[in-house]
């Protein structure tokens, strides 16, 4: 899962020039701090059921129990486990940072890209499949650029 290249084009050049003046170990530390800040922002958005652009995620589809009654949980908060920072791994290199889901990445990928997944089993034993609505879990939000600039200032010793 990666960020939109259009949203990062100008920022990447600016942050790259800042990092170019640092040693490889300091660049890796800077990209790690940037990754931690981006992970924190994305986990907070996932917990609030918001996409990176600030729009609300489409609510879960209401499901029925075996008797045909609607379940009470439908439409509630989603991604209970993906809301935890430990479920997202940061791979920081001197020139890049990557945030990926740990463990079974299937659930995150199905929702990020709107893929098809198994949601249950029918009375005859066949698997029931459903195409998930694309819900952006990872992305570069409006406040993330400000946070990245704060990390750059901290690494350059400009924060006071």
C-alpha cells in the first residue's frame, strides 16, 4: 500500500533536498521518525473511520443473523485490530520509508483496493464472496505535510 505519487511529488523533492545534507544514519533516523508520524496519523484516521482525504469511510453493510434479524453491530466502527499501531510495520531506509500491515495483510488490502473476499458460508456449505468498497486506510492527508516538516526541522535542529 503506497501513497499517491501526485500528492507527494513536490513534497518528495523538498524533503529529499533536506535529507541530502545528512549522513546515511541521520537520514534513516529522519525517515523512521517520518514513518512513525505518518503511521500515527493514519491509525488515528482509521480509528475515526476517515479516509486520508478527510471524507468518511462508507459504513459496513448491515448483516443478518441466522434467523434473518439485523445484527446490532452494523454500521459501527471498523478495523478493531488495524487501529493498533503495532499492526503497521515501518520499513525505514536512508532514502525511503514504507508502512505496511503486519501479519495477515489480506484484510487491509481488500479494503484499501476494494478487492473481493469471503464473508461467510451459505447453508449449502458454499463460500459467500463479496466485493468490498474501497476504503483508503493509508494515505497522505492534509495535516501530514505539516507533520513531516516538523520532523525535518527537528532533525536539522531548527525546532528551538
